[in-house]
C-alpha cells in the first residue's frame, strides 16, 4: 500500500470520517439507524453510490468545465442513486420496503457531492474509487455501530430482521439479549439517535486525545533520553 | 465570439450528461420493472393471505378487484381498491382498505377483511406513524392485539361495546396508549358498517378476466 493509499484509507475510516468528523449526511444517518440491519442496508447503498459517483466524476474530470461541473455531478449522482433504488426494489424488495424513502435521500447526502467536488474531480480514477470506498466504509461503520447500539438498548435484540437482507436462512441470526427486557423507548426514538451519535463522536475524540498524549509523552521520553 | 463558443460548449456538455444519465436510469428501469411489479404483487398477496388464507378461496384475488369511491365510513378521500375472494364463484370475503384518520400521530392505514356473512376475517395495519414501543402494538409483529378482531362482527360484540375498555367497550387498550387502539377500533367498526350497507354491490361483476395479464404473478 503506497503512502497515498494509506492516508486515504485512514482519512475515510477515522481522521476525516464522514459522519463523526465532517458531520455530513446526518439526515439518513439519524433516521434509519433504529436497527443494525437498517444501518447496514443504507450503509451499503451509500457506499456503492460513493464508489460509483467518485469513479464516474473522476473519469469525466477532464471533459467538464468549471462553470457547469456542479450540475453535471448532480446529474451523475442522481442517475446512479435512482438506478440503485430501482435495483434494490427489484432484488432486495423487503429491505427496500424498510429503507424505501431514505434511498432517494442519498442524493441529498452532502458527503457524496463533497467527495466528488473536493476529491474525485482532482484525482485519478483508481485513487478516487478508493476514496469513495473508504469514505463510504467509514460512513457505513458508523451507521452499523449506531444501529447496533440503538437496537440493543432500545429493543434488547441484535440482527433483528436479518432475513430482509440475507434471505430466510438468516432469520435465526437474531439475538435476543435478556428475555424480560422491555426496551428503552428513548433509544428507538429520534432523540436516541442524536444522543447516540453524540456519544460516538465523544468516544472518537477522547481516543484521539489519548493517542495524541501518548505520542507526545513518547517524544518527551525520547527527548530526555537523548539528553542523558 | 469566444463567449458564444463557451456557452455553446457548456450547453452541449450539460445536454450530453443529461442524456447519459437518463439513458442509465432508463436502462435500469427497463431491466428491473418486471421484477419490481412482481415483488409488489407478491407483497400485496402475502399481506392479503395473512387475513384470508389461500385455501379459503380459489379465484385470483389480485385480479378480482373493485374500485370503491371515497367514503367517510372507510375514511378514504381517494378511490380505493378492494379485493374479492370467491370459491367456486360464490362470494367468500372482501378485503377493504380503511383509514383511521385519528391516530396519535396521523392516519393509520388498515386492511380489513370481511367475510360474506359480515364477520371479520382479520385486520392488519399496513402503514402508521404511531409511537414505537407504545402505539405500534397494533402491528401484528409487535403484539397479538390486532388478531382479536378476527371473528367479530357488528352484532358481536354489541354496537355499544365496539369501543376500547377505557371507554366502556370490549377491546383492550395498551399500557400508555389508548388513542391508537381507539382509532383502530372505530375504523374497523365503520368499515363493517360500510360493508353492511354495500354488501351486494361489493360482490357484483366479477373481474377476474380483465387486466389478467397485468396482474399475473409471473416474474
């Protein structure tokens, strides 16, 4: 992995995470993360959109003109999302019924146009596709974690409705944690999404600070060791 | 002159990409339309079959439909479609779409299956926005409450008892949610009244042959 690829990966998954740092695309993020499977479904759809839109935008980057680049990006993204929506409706109909209204909303996920404009329109195709993949993955991971947390706290289950995504065989995947757990309504309702996301951001920031302090300490130690 | 050229280029560019985008969507649409139609019909039939077991009728439920004009008893403000079940051409039951306009958080959309004798074959909630964990117990997957309607009719319980217990009737409410069950009980009762008034016209003019190719369940 070259240096560039390494930094793209780190950027997408952690340093510049779409949901935790850029705080983009919060509308679908907060709305669908009631369960882990819903989060996973929208995460994958967004991921595919990001990879495809970044790739297309990068391919055509020499043929657009600065004055009309944004409308062209919007056209491309809207076409891709519509195509994905149709395909989900055709092949993952049950999941489509759950996520239905949020799929068109991917168009309004600012992270997609942001990556097209800020990255894909200035970089080569492969690198742009990788950027889309990593940004999408970072976003999907947050959707999954937040969905999982809200599902455990709100309903006391995990992987509920897995059969919507993986076929009837996956129905047995659903874990019920504690027989007499009646659920904690707040986690399922929209405020739970905001609180959950806030906590995730807080965790990320404190991990970052811990890492920073550790590196700082290590530098000080090596510095003093050198003096001696 | 240069400006003209620039304007022309951008216009051509935009048109070009609009055509490419439209072609992409059009192509996907053409390739998925059959599967999507099939899915929608299948989902609908599965919903209908939870109310009316497939063994109870032998006609094509999705083909034998009737358009119902908007009616306050059904709570509908647009035309709705009712599905008619028959066995050896004798009417068995009808599935009506009813709307409870006074849920806690907007309208609750119901499918109400009524047997030809006026008793309920079953009720299901199709769409609602009630509070998760409280009002959503009207969903079959959340609780068995909605199944209590099966077998009930206008005379069972008595008209005065067609209310939730809180209002002195026969139907349970949920802890923390009275408005939702009250709305559903009222809507089901009105649907039964509608059926009583229109029973004979509802089953007229079998339509299994028309639209047959539109509604066949082949992928």
